């Protein structure tokens, strides 16, 4: 799913010089509370909360060397495989900040954090050993989101808003027929935002379930229109209950949308920014 969008992004990037940029007319005020690396500790999410953090991976204030020192040998190997320095730096900063947030939650050193991965690639906290603590991360460009919860699996996704070549064809390939109909019903001026609303909500749900692309993307339906609340509309399997799921719309930047999904209701969304 991401691979397709990245290919689209590479194609559309070549056209940026001759196409008008995509702008949001009314920038929303940021609801994110700011924290810094020097802050000693963060309160864990309570059972009725979801914590979502945002950060900029290209922030020149990031101490890349310090963050690199917290990575495991495997993570350092992964960083070294990036061809471009920009992407290598983003990986180091993104993983290092994830480690720092978790370290401050539990009062341990960032280098002590260890992750296990499911057969489908979903990360889970292995050290320190904590039951029912769930985390997930996503990035688009230099914008990263981290989501944390207690007692339920969680998934998060973010995308930078941008023109998408062959948007209708991509929607027909990945979206349910109802989502395609809803997308066509959105005013043309809002259609790019609606497309990425749908994309991020589907991705967040798939990541929360933990089965990745083993779940057919057209087997469930989410809300699409910017004027409607984020929600899981229906699941194809009659044994699954869409009503037990919460999907929260996120607006971490003027030019980005995101979503966080969790099989739990009535949780408070706590928004934080790592600056």
C-alpha cells in the first residue's frame, strides 16, 4: 500500500515545477503539547487514553549522534543501507525518538529498549517487559507520528497531502466500492484530502489488527469526507464488529492528515509534540 503511494509520489514530484502547489486555506491551530528530549519523564497512557506524538525528522536541533548511539546493531545496519543521507538521517532520528519516548515512559535508558516483530512485521515492546503496552509509528516525508496505548493494540498512519496522479484508478484498486462512491461524492476541492483520509484510516486499521496486507484493503470501509467524523463503517466478515473500533482523525500539520485506530471505545486522545 505504501509502496504504491511512494511510486505515485516519485511520478508527481517530477511535475511539481509546472503544477500549482497544494495548499490548505485555513491552517488549524496545533492541539499538540510540546515536549523536549531534556524532559525527564512522561506519564504513561492510562487505560482510557491514546497518546499520539508528532515530530519532524529533519529538525536541525535533533542530536543525530546521540540518537544513533541508542540504536541496536540491527537498526544501525538498517540505517547504513539507505542510499541517501537524508533518508538515513530520518531513520536514525525516527527510531531514536521512539526509543527516547518509551524510555521516558518507563524510566529506563533508551539503549535498553528492545523490540520483537510479528510474522507480519508489526513491532512490539520486548524490553522492558510490560504487559498490554502497544505502540506503532508512521512517517511521510519528514513528518512522523507515534501512537501508544494500554490494554489494546493500536495502529497509526500519516500522509502529506499532495496531488496524486491516477487517483481514481488507485482508489478503484484499493478502496471498497462504497468508499469509491463516497470519494466521487466529495466536492472536487476536497477530494485530495478525502483520498488521504481514506488511505490513512485504512492503513491505521490494518496496522492495529497486525496482519498487514494479508487483509484485503477492499474488505472493509471507512468514512472519507472531510466533513464527516472518522469511523470504521463496515467490515465484510459478519463475525467482525465495526462498532467496537474507534478511528480518530489527526491533523498533525497544515499539509498532512493521519489516523489512529484501536479496538476500544471512549478513549481520550492526548496529542503531544516532540520538539
